[in-house]
C-alpha cells in the first residue's frame, strides 16, 4: 500500500501550481508571492527529478517535472508583473551551480544530501515574503493546500523507505505549507480568482 504513496503525491503534485498561475492570471495580484520561492522551486524540482531517477523512484519523476515546469511558469509570470527579486538572482544561480557540483562529485548521495537542505532554502522566501507583506492577497490557498497534500505523502513514504532526504523534504514542506495557509487565512485570502481591475 505504501508503495502507492508516490502516485498519491503525483495526484497532489502535478496540478500544484495551477491555482497560483490561475490566480496571478486573473488578478495580477503578486502581494505576498515570492519570486525567489517560485524560481527555487523550479530549480530544486529539476534536481529532485535527477535524484528520483538515480534512486529508481520512477513514478516520482512525474510530479517533480510538473512542479519544475509550473513553478517556472509562476516565476516568469512574476517577472512579467515586476515582482522579481534582483538581489536573489546571483544567489539562486549559485545554488543551482552547487546542486550540479554535488551531483557530479557525490552522485545520488551528494545530490540527495544537498536536497535535504534545499527544502529549507526553498520555503524560506515564501514564508519571509508572506509574513512581511501586510496583506498577502496574492497567495493561492489552493496551491499551498496541494503542497501540504503532496509533501505529506513524501514524508510518510520517506519514513517507510528510511530515506532521510524525503523525510526532511516532506516535514519541511508540510510545516511551510501549513504556515502559508495560516498566513493566508489570517489575512482573509481565499482561493477565488477575482479579475484585475
């Protein structure tokens, strides 16, 4: 039964960023949405794809690919709306380079070790932006609800397989997702997409 958790994760993970994309498209509201988070999510999920392939977790490649592409779409949409964090560009490029070096030097173990830290790196900008924005109306609760669903599956699957990297990814993602949902609800944000004025 627990072998099916990657499939459940895929069900949550594949459409995960669509609610944020639809909300951005309908409202143009970027308040509380972090460009660094979207970009790091795309970069890290590309690296997770490599980790899953090296680990033989074939079904996990589908949600990681979808997350990389769709989070990249959110990143591009934020750039077009002027919400890019120019100070973070060099840092994110450095992080991507570090992931490549870890893979070349340490293979699956090297990449996986760095990816355990990647979950912290990835969620920090989203939390920072949402909690520093007075009214983060751009946050999609649909996206963060799906994040919690997907990463709950990876957390349990990681526990079952004894994969500390997946446990760290899952635990960090669930906590971050719940904190983002709490922030959105505190600010009175809903998933509804209202057209931009």
